[in-house]
C-alpha cells in the first residue's frame, strides 16, 4: 500500500507529557499538511510544508506545537506539555503542488490522542 | 474569514430514499468547492471538485452541484454502504482547506 501512513494510530498520555506523531506521505507528493479533528467537527488546518519548508501555520498551532519535515520526506508533529484540550484526531495529508487547485488531498487514517 | 456551513448535521434514510445534503459558504472569491467522504476512524477521502456556478459532477449514486452561495450533494437511491460523514471544503489563501463540520449520513437497510 503506498498511501499516507501515520504512527502511532492511538496514543494515550497524561497531561503534561510530550507526544510525537509521524507521517509518511505518498512518495511523489511534495506538499504535506497537518489537520486536527475533534468529534463532530470537520478537520481544522494546523500547518503545511512544501518540500522541507513550513509555509503556513494556523493560529491554532500554539507554541507547544512544533512540526518538522526534514529532507522533505516524512514529517513529525510534536506536542509539548499536553493539555486535555489537545485530545483529538491528528490527520496528515499529502498532495503534489501541481494539483493544488483540484483540492484533492490524500489523508492518512490519523493518530488519535487522548490526554488524561 | 471563510466560512462553510453544512446541514443537516445528521440524516437517516431508508435504503433507496433519495435526499440532498447542503453546504453553504462565505468566501472572498471562490476558487473551488470540494466534497469529501469520511468513514468512522478513517481520514477523509476526496470525492469531487466544483469550480463554478452551474457545474455538476457525478459518481455512482452521488451528484454534486454548485450555485453562487451553496453546494448540494444529491444521493439517489442510497445503499447502506453510502453511510458516512460527508464534508465540504473551500480553499484558503494558502490553498489549505477550510472544512465544514459535516453531515453524518446513515442509510438503513
């Protein structure tokens, strides 16, 4: 399967701990997006990369959140000092910049975070 | 700020009972409207792109239409496997997507 893969699928942590999620996009895609989704809501944009450059960050992305995409391949999203409000599904998506106008993003199955 | 509103929040249909889902939007210059399907525990899956008022796209039992203020997703003779949450989205200034909160569709056999 050559789709977008995310790891871990589920993470339970205690408030105040740090967590890191990994996303491996489709190999030929140069754009990578992170979204957050809570129950009953649509995905909310967090940040995106084109190759290794982080080009846009939502104001939802507080300074406890950091994302990287070294060498323009996989990406990591780290949340420091987790809070209960961080509990959500974290979705990664990828696309090629040449198809941006089509709105077609390929999503992974998400990483579900539960903060106790 | 771009806004996308979907209605109804939830819809239950009997198998074969056709209906429509609504997506209304407020954007400064529409550069496309997109429909996605999301199954429980999965990421959204792309369905359609619509660019201009009057445009229609079809896929199996689904047909998406666009006006200047809203889009409809028509479901004809739905089957239980069409049960999912349907999301619409518009592109932001950096081409990130702004999603609505979705319509959760349940088709009963």
